[in-house]
């Protein structure tokens, strides 16, 4: 019984420790901003829709037609509320660096919920109904995301209209937002499954279930939207 109590205390400490002083840094905010924006744009990149822009004048001049996938409308729709998607993330305290932020329940929280379902009393200092609410870290990342997006709006537009051959995270974060000494999180890689992942990870899994998938998952991958 004493051992069970000790384990429970350790798990609870892992959830609550350093919540106040461990907030997302600029690198992490930029990383996940670009992950979400790139993902949102990729979902509409194959659209064949054609938009008609401009007004029909008395002179009979026709409205100009442009492709949706290269239009400003597509970018505007992708950017709109993009930082709200950050609230879908959870803190996976068992992971290092920026990898601590991912969609889906963390391994630690899953363990605690399993204990509750078994009748164990777990006190995190908040009602059980609030356990799945965005944490202080995630809420702070959303706020920083909104500020960063507003500050670098013209850079994002420049990338969209002229530099889509480059990864957004490289163009925005490494070339404009971060100093060389602040780019450590951009190189952090995902090397295994810890906890329950959701969101874009599930979408990618559905589209990439092929032979050899297990071998490919063993390789080092960049931490992008398809892996969350």
C-alpha cells in the first residue's frame, strides 16, 4: 500500500511540478504555429476551385478568375483562428523539450485516469472535469502564437506567395523569428510512441498504412503536424 501511495505521489508530482515556471519558449511557439499553419494549408492545397474576384463594371469588364489554391482567400481561411488549434495540445511531461507538446492524452494523465476508474482517489488540486482543459502552458502558447502571428504576418504572406518551395518552419522560424542560439527545438526529433497521440497523427496513419510502415516509423523523423 505504501508503495502504491509513493508511485501515485510521484505521478501527481510529474503533472503539477513546474507548471508556473515552465512556459513555452519562442522556438516552441514558432514551431507549433508553423506546424498547424502548414497542416491547414496542405488540407486545401489540392483544391481545383476557381474564384471570381473584382466587380462587374458598367463597361462590361469581366471579373478576374484565380485558382483557390494560390489565392489570398485560402491563406486567410487557414490563418483564421489557427492559434485556437494550439488548445488541442496537451503537456506530455514525460517527454523532453518541445516534444512535451502533442495532441492527445499524455501517458501520465492516462495513468491517473485509469487509477480513478479503478476507484483510487487522485487529487490534482482541481475537479476531475477540468483535467482535460488546456493547461497553463498550452494557454500561454496560444497567446504567444497570436502575438507572433500578428507580428510576422507580412513574412507569412511573403512565404505563401513567393516561397512555398521552402518549409514554412525554416522560412519563418529559422530565417526571421529565431536567433541561431534559439533554434534548438527545431532539431528535436520524434523517436517513439509515448502516451496516446491524436489529431493529425491519426489522419496521417490512415493515409500511410502500407507495407513497411513499421520499419519506417523506426527512423528518425522531424516533429511535424503529421506526427502529433
